[in-house]
């Protein structure tokens, strides 16, 4: 199963504002829960999310334990040129994951 | 007293003696008390009946717009032709004739909690000493873009049984083999937590039997649901290519529909199904939100032991409209709460202490006509709130035999026969 889903329009007009949607699959363990033998489940949340549009950062978020499992993001940016959108996120276990989506910009 | 007298003979004898003079003032107050019950479903009908049983001298009026009530339980079976809708249809004749409940067919429009009276759709008013609200849910038209009352005539919700059930049934019957059925399930809380999953199962059963090249896609706003391990295991075995569940974490949340183009959209995908069944988010029906009874939450907060509103005195709210969590919004819960509420009202009117109730619920679901699963729990009231009695809850076993599943399907049918007999007389 994919670690995330990312959605951008297939074609956007140059200069138009478009929506990016990102859904990350992650348990977002708060560090406050105990397992069934009474041991604390270590905190493991996605703490940083960045999205790059043709290499330039267009979105940056820092997350805290109040964010529920499988966080969902949506933001807007401006179509400047064809290429790709890459979202990268890192969790407390040190795992960095990324997902890409291609975008075509029409004149 | 001679032991061969029946209860009825005893009471008729008692009535002929000057016992009435022995009644206390408080008891007389209860004989004159007027109780109005709004809503004619599993909560309202059962409450009206049990009020008359517990307080035979009470003046009990049941207000419900419909002359016939079609039950949501077993409407998923009716949807796929396993039984006729007529077999799920009840009247209030026995409540009136056998239990002395007065029936008024009107919609309750307004409540005056200070003057203690309600206004009905025909303009008349009814005064009450105690008011019971059991109006159920209404669909919310402000959550899924494009989904409103008009859209529900194209993409039915079928979450209130009757014409909506028949509409969805006709659409399933008219669909060609190979068609896609899209269903949506909302975020909790909503009426009948396992309902969308039972429905998806029985639609899959219908497709398997009649249109095996078709598929049902269940788009869910949630990542888990009641009895999910049991449902998922059953689906894998019974409907491997016919039923697919898309949880919220995989983009299952339906955000928009367009009935003109026939499109259902989630945050990530777009579908053009042959049949769409949108089980939209819900809230307490309008009358239960009148006068701020829901405190802006969409559902009504109640005291655990009496089901009296935490907002207004002398108004009790039971069934789907009430926040009785951890009890689910089910017919079983509504019927059970109705009896607890009726007993509490009779005690309050008599100035007697209210007994601390024990409540219970079982939600049966059919995964196939001969494949039943269930979840049960017992509840007690602690510190004015309803809580699960530790160790009392459980589900059907994950690894049960076919015989067990068939037995549970038989229990499901028996439960339905019993609860409807108990509720409607």
C-alpha cells in the first residue's frame, strides 16, 4: 500500500492558482499511549512536511502530537511551469519518505 | 386475596372498591399528568407503551407525522429483495387500542420549555408535564457539496426506510451486469454504526447472485468501524472481487457529488457509478435541536439515569437524537432507553426515587442471508453518565463455524420479530 496519496490537477494554465492535496499514512503515535502490557508506546509522529515545486519549497509544516493519524493537507500554489511536485516528510523514527506528482502547465 | 384471581380481575376489583380515597396527593398528581411523546419509532412508540404500562392512569399522547412506520432494521434485506418492505411496516393501532395511547398524526414544530407545551404542524398546541423526544435523525445537507434533499432523489441515502429504500432498490434492479455501485459511509456518530457495512455486504450478495460482473465500492470517511475485523474477514471469503472498502486514510472521504453528471468525488478520486448510495452525515432531527436542546452540538446531551435533557427540565430525549455514548444509535438502544425513560418519568411524577438503570444493546448484522454477526454490551450509569460495564462487551468470534454464523442469522431474525412486537404492541 502506498505511503501517501498526492493529488494535483493534470493540466493547469500558467499563472493559475491550483490546489495540492496530500494524505500521509502514518499512525502519529503521541507518546502518551500504553500498550497491552503497560509499556509506553514511544512517540513517533511525522514532525516535518515539505513540498517542493520544481525544486523550490512551496509548503512547509511542522506537526505536533495533537495531529491525528493519517494527516491530510491541502494548500494552494501558482502554476509556473511543467514539472513535478515532490512532498517529503520525516518522522521521529528518522524515516524520510517522499511522493511525487507530475504537473503539466499549459499556456 | 384469593389466589385464583388474575391480575386483571384484581385491578378491576380494586377499581370497584373505594381505594381511590386512599391515594395520596402525590399519586393523584401522577394520575393527572400529561406526557407527550414525539416520534413514532423504536424509542417513541416503546416509551408511550411502557409509560401506559408503568403508569396506567397517565395521559399519554404520541405525536408522529406518519401513519405507518417502516423500520430501518431489515431495510437492507428489503433493499436487495430478501423480504418485502410491507413486512417491515407497522401501524399505531395496537398502541391506541390495547395500551390506550392517544395518537396524533402531526409534526411537532416548536417547544416552549417554560410554559411546557409544544406546537404542532396543524397549528394546535399540546401541554405537557413531561415531554419525551425521540424524533431520530435528519440527514445533513451542508457537509457533502452538492448533496441535498433534491440530490437524494437521484443518489438516495436510504437511511430513513420507506420510499428511499424502494428508490435505491429500483436502481439496483435496473442496473446492468457489470455496473459499479458506489456507497459512502460517514464519520461517527450516525444512525446504526454497522449499517453501511451490512448494506454493502447485502448489495454484494445481490450482485453475486444476480449481476456477478458488477462491483460495490464502499467509500468511507473513517479508517475503522464496528465489527470491522469480522466484516473484512467475511468479505474476503464471500465477496473477494465484488466488494472493496476504501478507508479515509486511502482517500475514502466523499466530499462532493454532482447528480447532473452522475459524479461522486472524494479528496483524491472521481467516480461515475451506475448507482450511488450516499449515506450522508446526520444530526438530531429539528425538533430535538429546538430551543437549544442540542447546545449547538447537533445531538442532545442527557442525564444518564433519566434521559432528561441537560438543557431544559421535564424534557427527556431518547434514541438516535440523544448523546447516550457509549451506547450506539440503534433500534435496540432506543427501545431499551425508552423503557428506562418511562420508568424514570413515572417515578419522578410520583415523587419516588429513580432506580439506577442497567441498559444493554446488541447490534446484529447480516453479511449474507445465512451469515450473521453481532456486537453486544451492558451499560450502567455512574456519575450521571452511561458507561460500559467492564467485561460485558464482545463480538461474535472471528473464527466461528458456518453453523454459528447461520445461527446468528436466525437470532437476527428472531431479534427483529421480538423488538417490533415489543415496540408496536
